[in-house]
């Protein structure tokens, strides 16, 4: 994969941004990216399978769910990569334990994004280097030198107003050393946020965001990236994927929301997508066979998507074990043949050449994508 043209450092013009979208609830990889060319897929889901003619073709085996057709331009331009049969070593099928393991990046303390920002020759500690768009900072950012949760630009401010900020600048702006640098970085970020407040934001290139929360958060992410406030990592959650009952009506609007939001975000950023990578992931996939309630139960192998970035290759990566009964694991789950960390590692290397992968994912032996990891 290509290397990034610049490393990440603080506020300024040399920047890369990683946006991590977590689909909480265990998104069904076989719904998002159905194996329409595998006859066993259609036999396992007689009522809920996507037909081969309806899916947006990715290759001879896989297609994209037609509800995600907003991403068709990204597919055709080679800006969307997809990895199937991806997951972690967690076998509990518990949302909480699987999310915990994935956000920590293994059986270790702190979050993998936090370690990514910390364990570099130039550790990232800018006031807005890591932004969680939502009510709370996720576990993946635990241990980051700095991390901010916000739902709007108003959340990054001091309650005392501009005069209070000016007083703080007079007190601390001239300090030397790390403390002074951090203070000036914070005041600089506040100034840029004030500039964003001062004018209405108009998405570029005809991008049309919908009014749902996920779209609003992507719109805010685009604002922050284009304003060059020093944001290096952004996290966004899209929940509601736990589809035990009536899966179609439950996740159909979520798939539209996901695809429409990402398509608008990509259009809005335009050329800035070359310095921006979006990773979409979930804690696990779903059972291969539909259940009697036309839903799917907790499973193992799922899907990850990678959108944009200077190293985007538009590939479909799947060490596909097949869906015959003897190829499934546990009570009937798709096997995990690619560790999620092996998807993340080349992305992190592109974004920061000095990132220490041994510290970001301690104890993990990386495998090239496409090389079987074996189900844990």
C-alpha cells in the first residue's frame, strides 16, 4: 500500500485524518456485503437474501447491498475497499466483551487509537487532535494525549466567554516549554472554532447531508477537517445493528443512513479525501442462517470498509472459507479469517510513518491482508 505524503502534526497544513465509524450492535456483514455469488448464502437465507441482480457488483462473489447504492461512485472510482470474514479473537458473542476487545486493540489496557496518537516520535497532543463526535470519548481513545467529545462546535469553548479566554491567553500564552506550547495550541484551536462559528457552513461540491444524527456528525467532521484545526482522529458511532428480529425493517434505514452519510462526506471533502481515511467496523458479524423471526443472531466474522485515503485501492479482500456447514464455526457462524488489526495496521502506517505498531497492538503478529489468520 502507498505511504502517506506527510506525517501528522498538530494544527497546520501537514495533516492526515483518520475517521473511525463504529457500527454498534453487531452489524450483519452478509447483509452489508452479501455473498451473492455463493449458492449456500441463498440457501441459508431464503427470505432475507439479497439477489445477485439487485446487489451492486464488487466481484464475482460479493456485492454491496442495494440500499447502499449511494456509494456506487466510490466503488467505481476505486475509493472503497472491503474486507470480509474480519473480526477479533473474542468468542463470547457478547456485545460488551467484543467491543471492549476491539476498542482496546487486544487484551491490553488503553485504546488502540489512544496508543496510536501517543506512541510516535512526535506524539499528538493538540487540543483537537482527537475528537469523539458524541456524548462521550470511546474506549478506543483511552490513553490519548488529548481527546475531546463534542456534539457541536459550541461544546469546544470556555463558559466564561471571549474575555475569559483573552485573560487566559495573557496568563499562559507566553509560557515556555510543553505547557506553553499546549496552551498556545488550545488558544489557536479556539480561534479557529470561533471563525467557524462566525460563518454559516455550506457543504461543497453539491454534497447533500440528510438531517439524521449520523449525517450531522459527518458534516461536523468535514467542517473540522477542512478548517485544519489539527484534528487527526475522529470517532463516530452508528448504533442499532442488533437484528435478532425482523432484520430487514430494522437495518434497512441504517444501511441507507450509513451509505448516504459517507457519500455526502466524501463529496463534501473533495480533494481533501486524499488525506482522509474512513474505517467502518463492528464488534462482530451475525449468524449465517436467518432465524425463525427473520433476523440473525450473534455471530463471528463480519465486514470492514475503508473509504478514501491516499492509499485507497478499491479492493475486495476475503479469505473466503465458504458457507457450507463444515466451514462454519460454533453454532453456524462465518469464520474469522482476517484479524481486524491487520486491516488497521497498513492504514495507521500510511497516516503516521513513525507510529510504533508493536506498542499500538502489543502481542499481535501482523499478517499481510489476504493471508489466512485462522479462526480463534
